[in-house]
C-alpha cells in the first residue's frame, strides 16, 4: 500500500528519536530521512526503521534533551548579509550568530546552514525580501520555527518542525514584499556547490516548489 505524508512524518520522528538516543549517527539520520521522505510504499518505509525500536511516548527518554551538540559554539565573524540588485551567500563552514539579518532588495541571499556552527543553541534569522528572494537551507535534524509575513509575495513555513533532542534551534522571522523567503530542510550532498548555484539563480523571484 502507498503511504501518506503523515506516515512519512511518523517514521521521520522515529529516526530523529533514534539519533537522539545515539542509535544513529547524523550521517545515517540524513540518509534515512531522505529515503523516508522519498518512500511511496510501506515496504520502502520499513527498510529505514527495520533495525530500530518504535518511537515511545514523549518524555520516555529522560535527559535526552540535554545531549550536547558539537555544532553549538564558536565566534561569529559576521551578523548580516545584504544583497541590493546583487547576490550574497553564506555557506560551508561558518558560525551563525544568535541574531542574523538578511536583506534582499531586488537581489538574492542564500544562507546554507548545513555545515555551519551555531554560536548559541537557539539562533534567530531576520529575513527581509523586497522584490527579491532569500533562501535558507537547514539540516534535517535541527528544530526550525518559521513565522514570517508576506505581502504580494511568499514566506514558506513548511520547514517548521522539531529536530533531534539537543540539536540547535533556528527561528526565521521577517517580511517579504513582492518577493519570497524560502526555508527548506536538505541533507548534505556531494553536489552542494551545484545545488547552491541553482538556488541562487532563482533568488530574484519568489521561490517556487521543485
């Protein structure tokens, strides 16, 4: 039988809980989440959880939220990205400050957090797009909270959701006017540079679904 989005989300939660318990590495978590969200049948979903226990009720693993994350720490070098009729990008290994501001005016900004460190466990990104686009790419295992406002544009909030216990938390707020702010969860890929280039080419207009 074919699975629903709710089935995929439930399996993803099992995987995140297993990673929080140390049963999976972050690389394994990324790979299994990618397979889970691409699964079309129950048989395909079963292959990513066959060696894991079923998810228990909330609070069944005391102290799990206190598990430290190696990505938390470091000193940020910059707190702002501004693109005015141009393009700006932060990717690779960089440190995200507790508050980061991204402004796109008839231009595009890409913030790729997949290899980033976080100065605090919780960081906030202020995204302001005016006739331009801002793309925020986040790892699949962190907690994301998107709550921006759009007027004659788009502020995609579908990436919002929980992450692995103890992982960083990213909050994205802001405003999009005749432009778009797109926040997406993506696994690490060998083709990161090529993918980032494709994202950047679409930054001058509201982001559209692949």
